[in-house]
C-alpha cells in the first residue's frame, strides 16, 4: 500500500465535492451513483492520520482561518487545513507555522509523511508543502479532478483537458518537475496513484462497460497492463505493503494481485456503504441496512478478507478514522474509540463535547480532532 504505515494519507473521497458546473456529466454521474451507495457525511473514504509526535505538548483546541469547506490532513505531527481562502498549518501546540492565501472553490488536501498536496477540485490551483513552506505551486491548464502524493513527495495530478472524455494525468517529482504524462482518449478519468518507489502509476477511469485501471511503468510510454471490472463502479484503489491493490466498489472489496488476478474478498451487496477507512493492509467499513434509518454495522477486515471485528449500531455515524490499530467514530452523540477488534476503549475525559463537529482527524495514537465550523477539539483515549 502506498502509505506510510505510521502516517496514513488523508485522502477522503475527492470526487464527492466536485462542482457540477465545472466537471463533466460522466463524473457527476459517478458521484451520484457513489452517493446513492454511500456516505452519510458526504465523504467516501475516511483515513487514519497518526503522528509519531506523541510526547509533544498538544493544545486542547485548534483554531483555523482558511474559509469554508475546510479539509484536514496530518503533516508529520502538524495539522494542515485547506479551505476556500487557502491553506494553513498548525503545530501540535496550535501555533501557525505556514499560511498561503489563494482562492479555492472546492478545496482538498492529502498527505504522506511530512509533505502534503492541496488542490482545488474543478479549479486549477495545486500546492505542495511541508509544515513551514510551500515547496511547489502549480496552475494547471485543465480543470483538476484529483491529486495524490506518495511518501517521497512525488505527486500525480488528474485534469480534464478539452472534451469531457479527455483526461490527463501528470506525474511530478519531489521538486515539482513534470516527469510523466498520460493522455486518455476515452473513458472518464477519476483518480491516479503512484507506488512508493516512484516507478509505477495506476490510473482509474470510468468506461461505458464499467471500471478500468491502467498500469504504467514510468520508464515506458506504453500501458503495462489493464484491469477491467465490467458493470461495477470502483470507488477507490490503494496499494498494500506487498505491492498488490485493494479495490473498493459500491458493494464489495476486491484484492488485485500483481499478475492482474482478482479475488472478491468481501461482499456487502445486502447493505449500503456509508463510509470506509483504510490503514496499511486492513479496512474498516461502515455498512447501512437499507431503509432502516441508522441501523447497520462497523466491520474491520484484513487484506485477505478475514473479519477482525464486527459490531452492530443504530446510532448516526457522521465520520470515522482508522490508524495505528485504533478506530474512532464521530457519532451523533459523541466520540467513540475502538481497537481493530472493535472492542471499545474508554475516553480520557467524557465531558468534552463534539457538538457541531462534522469530521474527525486522527492526530497521534489515541487522539483525534473533532472539527466543526471554527475550531477542532482534541479527544483522547484513557491511558
């Protein structure tokens, strides 16, 4: 999997927030289908972002000034926030270490280690930064669909060029220099991810017949191999530590081997996908029963399809995150922590309120930030 095992990328489902007036009808169709199958909070992927700076003095509340539509990512022990007015980084004590002001309509941010990429979905602005400075600033020619970054700081930007079905993926090295480019003449580009060794690229696009992933080696212009999934929508893809891929569809998990062999490792066709979180080689699913309010279940599964834990719930789940062997849920009535086995862990202070919070961000082992309109409050597991 192309994630730092201790600091997983916050890469919440980036296409959910695409502005309809800016992107193609096909991508909007993709979003609509995903929403029907999907999340109560408007996001499809909730990633655990755990920091190693466990002994740092942490503020009890963080305040942000980046405008509306805020999104967050852990940045090597600091916290990155992006919004309609630009981006901001706060250290563990809540002090600002970076600010870059620029306009975004639909901001997004994802990180790996001590670098992050922020971009404007449906716009043209891209920034790559660490906790103290903007390292790369790019204005794209086409409208941005998605972007991703690997642990070495290489990043891929997906844009819509020309006609609705003309998508382009540009790969940049850690210095911000373009090193590889893929032009799609057919299908509708959704996202792309790089391997951690900077050698390979996987490109996901939607076709009339289903979903397609094209694999490229960055030392060759030709497609290395293609995987097609007829009649199904792939919502997300992620590399495992062994170099295989984990695919999330609207009704199943699929493991994709290096030789393109695929295995359905978990089928949840009888329930609706409300959200999910991937950490290293395991995943947590929030599955809803159809037409039964908030009734559903939380299930943790490894990359081979073995169930690690399972609980039923009838409470509203607003957001979830997963990392370093711990799962956290933002429920309508508060925060709850769990082991991977889904055994509940006690809160250190149950008097802290999460009222008004719309998302949670893991920030150090046993800690999460519950973010609302103006600030984020820290919750901790009892030590």
